[in-house]
C-alpha cells in the first residue's frame, strides 16, 4: 500500500504571527542570514513534488523572480481566469478545495506543499485539507501584517510533532492537524 500524500503548510512567521507586512513585504524574514541547511528546507523540498499557491502568493512569487520549472507541479487556486502569460507548467483551479485535494491525494507522488498565504491556508483548513504545519517563527515582532491564517471562527486541535531551535533564535514547530484524516 502506498503512503497517503500529505498536504503540508511550511511557512515562516514573525513572533507575533504574521507571514508578511500588510503590503506583502518579507524583508524582515528574507534579510536574515540563514544557517547552513536553511532550516531543513532542502530536505523538505526533496519530500514534495506538488506546490499549491493562492493567486496573491503566485503573483508575489513572480514579482520576486520565482521560476516555475517542470520538476514540480504548480497549482494556483484563483477565482479569476488564468493570465494569458502564465508559465506553461502552472495549472489554475477555481473549484472546491476538498474534492480537488481528495483527487490529488489519490494520485501517486510525494507530499504536497501548500505555500500560502493566509486566505488560502484558512480555506484549506476549513475544508479539512491540511495535514501538517511546519512553522518557522522568526524572533521579530512586525506589529501588523498578513496573519498566518485569515481570521474566522474555528477550533482546530493540533498535535505537536517536534520543535527545533536554531542558533539565530528561529524556532521551528511541526504540528499534525487532528481531524478525520489519519
């Protein structure tokens, strides 16, 4: 029997829970000198083959010079039609999250990275379509910004899998979402 593919949110936040400033700026996170191994990101990248993004994260990634290559499958969730100049390897989806993720999990492959931002993470969480969170908490308060998860009424129990402290003060917590999926 093959391992069920997991949907994992792997993301950085400020100590006060923001993933970006209100205008999307990440300088407070990207200007930090990263330790060797870049907080385990290389190993994580080897464990996934599909990346899910919201439209805003996709557009911000393009502005930051991201390359959408053929080594991974890229799926952008958007309520809008795909742009005419979208890279050929990028798939746009505007359907319901739950059924899409169920079909995706049934396909052979590695785990799936839900890259964010806060609105798409909230929508996936509400659709019970997230299995794990790996949250890298940077030792900085930024005071205002885009929250890790858009604010909605919910109660989602998490099971702590691990905690890792890095020399630069960053702490990485790994949670499993407790829901009907095992």
